[in-house]
C-alpha cells in the first residue's frame, strides 16, 4: 500500500463534498430541461469549467499517457491537431452554432427536423452504440489507475470497478445536470491544479535531458517525427486531419454547447476552452514519456504484466506512485476521482438522454416530464452496467487512444458529417443521409471486432487496420451522402430548414 | 530530428502556459456564473411550484 492517512483524508473529503452537492441541488430540478440541460442557464465561464472537467477525464490521462509511452514526442501531434480543430470550430462556429440556434437538445434531434424520424432514430442508435463502446473502457482504465496508485493487489480490479460505478451512479441519478455542473466546477479546480503539479514532479524526477535521450535511444527519429513513427505514421495523421473539423463534438461536449445561454456563447466556449486542450493532451503524454524513461532505467520497479506482456497502460500510474510525495499522491488520486466522475457522470447522462430523446420519444412522443426523468435515470443505470461488463471483457487491439479514435470516427464520420451536410448543403436528403449513416456506422466495426481476432487472413489484415478503416470511413461517408442525395433529388426532395428557432435562445 | 525536438519543447511550454491561464480565468469567472445559475434555477423552481 502506497498511501498514508493524509492521502486517505483528502479522498474522503473530496467524496463527501461532491455527493453532498448532488443531494443539495436536487430541489432545483423542476422539469426535464433543468434535469438535462441545467435549464439552459450555463454562462461562458461555468460552461468552460464543466466542459474542461468533462473532457479531461481519468480515461483521457490514461490513454494519452499510454500513447506518450509508446510513441514518444511524436504523440504530441495528436494534441496539436486537436488544438487546430478547436480553433477552427471556435472561429467558425461550425455545426455548433447552427444546432444551438435551432435549440436542439441532442444532435440526433436535428436529423428529425432536417431529414425524417427514421433518420433520427438511426443517427441516435449509431451515436449511442459508438458512445457506449467508447465509454466502455472508462471504468477499467480508471480502476487501473487507482489500483496502481494506491498499491492494491491486481485481484481488487473488478471490485474497484463496481465501487466506482456505484459512486458515479448515485449522484448522476440523484442530481442530474445541475449537480453535474456544480461538481464539475469543483473538480475542474482540483483537476487542473493537480495536472500542472504532477507534470512538474514527473519531469523533474527523471530530468528533461534524460527524457529526450531515452526517446532518441529507443525510438530514434520516429520518437520525434510523427510521420516516421512506427506506431503512428502519415496514415494516422491523415486520419486525424479528416476528423479535425469535428473536434470537441462528441455528444457530451456538444451537450455543454447546447446548454449555454445563446449560440454566441457556444462558439466562444469552444474558442476559449480549446486553448487548454493542447495541455490536456501534452501533459499526460509527457507523464507517459517520463514513465518510459523511468522504466528504461536500471532502478525502476518492475512494470506489471498483462498476458505475459508489459501493461503499457499501467506505466504512468506505477511511475507516479513511486515518485509523488505523500499528500500530493492523495490529492492526485482525488483529482483522478474527480476526473473520472466528471467525465463519467456527463457521459452517462448524455447517452441516456440520447436513448430517451431520440430513440424512445420519437416512438412515444407523449411522455410526461416525470416519466422522461425516470426513464433517463433507469437508462443511466443500464448504461453503467453495460460499461462494467464491456470494460471487463474487451481488450482493444492497439492503444486505448486508438480505440477511442476509431469509435469517435464511427460517430463523427456518420452523424457529424451528415449533420454538417444538412446544415450547409441544401441538396442533402434522407436517402443520402441514411446511406452515409449506415456505411460510416458499420465500417469501424470491422476494426473494433476483427482486428487482432485472427479471423482475417494475414495478407488482408491491413484492410482492417484502424488507420485505413478510419480514412475509408470518412471518404465513403462523404461519397455516399453526395451520390445518393443527387440520385434521389426528385423522389425525395430535401426538406428546407425552417428558421423558426434561429436567433433565439 | 533536432528541429522536431526543439519544436515539441516549445509547444509543450506553450501548452502548459495556456492550460494554467485557462484555469485561472475559468475559476474566477465560473464563481460568478454559479451565483447567476443558482438564482435562475431557484426562480424557475419557485415559479413551477406556484403554477401547480
């Protein structure tokens, strides 16, 4: 056990504070909007706090540090592309401004307005499936971090996963978005401060020159040049660039933009908080590179094994558990819990709202607010149980970040690309959109379920590699929506968006 | 390789600075926004209570 009483005291204080907020804010939930979107009363800075805390999850720290461990400085290219994406969205308001002006609750709702009810349901199912698979690894990665930081035995992993799930479910189900927003603010402060402090300790322990030398020795030029990297390479960069216009539009982040007081605040939100997204990626990556340097040295503790191979995802927490001073270790674990909870609660609430708003409500439109809240709470519990099972049973073929990227592509190449077409291309219609949704929703499943399974002959394995499938998904989706829309203009004339909600709050 | 290494070092420094800057701005501005949100939601909840 790596912890002393001071570390435990910090964690207990943090947990009491966050669950207390959830119960105290319960009386403020008067209707479905206040449960799900905090009554659309989010102003700029609080919106930034909640988006920053949501998007800097424990899973984010884990997958970025693992990527840094495996790719060295080349992994920084991922953070730079994310920053460029945020600057683009922040400057142009691409997609988010249009959706906010139309007063959408969720992105799939737009499909009902612009295309048809069936398209809305298909888009919602794809979003829901991609999101659940993506979220499926949150618990296992979060539990791994805590396991190695605290110094618990590996057998404790499933119990830790169940414990974390219970904790998040309690205050998400009880409080809804108001408690999520308030706890996000507290978590934002703890989280951002801890990330900066940890970066300082991670670098100074091994020394920056040693870090550069270790990457140079082990990775060569590929440790710095992402185009030469064995792990990444130019195909990977091209894939990320395809997704650049859709940066930060994963539904939980988008729900923050839709919760703001007006469309201009939504746009500003992306512009400002996007500035922190470079650090959000680069700092945990640096922890991973420092861990790599530490484990390459002679005095390191042994790296845990998974199926006989080194567990690269465990490198960062094991490293931090060895180098952080007592007290700070407790603060970092409290911050990690904050990161896990702020992300997990928002994601649970988001996927549940998609299930209720875009799959159930189009089929049963006369549900009362009380029934909708109950249904959302039940689906929060259901999603949580799925995540528990998926995280325990599924292992991604490549790094965790690359799994996140392919599930992200499943959503962005289908749902976001057709949303953009619906907003900015008058000829986009229902058949074109449905064709695009189906092809882009299905293609990534090949890499998710077949890559590494041994089913595909070795000569054809490149075809199901995530980079190839990711690029093919974007290209196929665009081709399908354009070609099918143009071919069916007469039989299915495109709907014209009525500007009734435009300009309103 | 030296070029990439120098560029990443600078970019990392900028990333840490921007991260810290955003934190300070958000913490100060967010405290004010919380007050506004609570007032708005309390008002909304009390209006709902009066309506029925």
